[in-house]
């Protein structure tokens, strides 16, 4: 079972809030989750993020992979000593455009 740390949406139709959860990667977005790790409210300025840092660190240590959005939130809102390369989501390498020598056709 691959575990992801991701956002689960809740709230009303026009006022979304999100839970940061540890969840099976094959589960539905708002389906059953293993553990609630925090909340994220994107509609307030600045965005409100509450995290249980010890539990996030635990899930990262056992191999859970955060989504890109969650990795960004963790990098901004986790204590500096806890924010590490583990929280960075794996990035796909970008392909360089094919260039022919001489600039010809």
C-alpha cells in the first residue's frame, strides 16, 4: 500500500476547506483516510495552515510521499529543522528542445 500525504476537500460548494491527510494512494480524494494531519484554508488572507508536525514527520519517515501542493505547504509551514528534502515532491525532468547543429532545417 503506497501512502500519500494529500488534500481532502470539505466545506460547502463555494467555500472549500481542505484537510491534510495520510491516505492510500488509490483511495478517492474525499474517501477514507488513515490519519488527519492538519487543515488548510485557502480562502483567508494569508492562507491558514494548521499541522501536527510530529505526525507529518512520522509519515514522511515511513515513506509517505506528499503531493506537489502539500509539499509546498509543508516547506512553507513546517519548522525549519523538519523541512527537508523528504518534503519536496519529486519533479519530472524537463526535456530540452531538440536543436540541430548549424541552426538549419
